[in-house]
């Protein structure tokens, strides 16, 4: 399973469920909730990018998430996620 390497050096298993919770919170925070279809597409794109990797740096995962949000036009969620979760991933 994919391991996320935190800034501290600690590793944690990548969890799509944790990502869904984080993305949902970012959307809810700004009154733009993501529906299940939006979340499926976002998670599928992130998973496709991460496919075949054994590890990913948390800062790289953070950048991937922002890239996917931007590519799908979720600008408000992008800004909320960037502000809300920047400390969690770095």
C-alpha cells in the first residue's frame, strides 16, 4: 500500500477515505459541498497519478490534490483546501 512520508519523516498509509473527508470539509467550509460524483472523479484522478508508487512525500501529495482540484475547476475548494490543509500535509 502507498505510504505517505510526512515532513517529520514519519510514514502513514495513504487513505482515500481521509482524503474524501478532507476534501468534503474544504467544500463545506465555503458552502460548496462536493457531491459523491465529484469526490469519485477527484479521488480517481489522484489514484491514477499515484498508481505504481510505493511512497509519496506529503508535500507532493498536497500538490497533486491541488492540481486535480484546479484541473476540474473546483477553484473555491482549491482555495479552501490550500488554506485549511496546508499544515496537515507539510
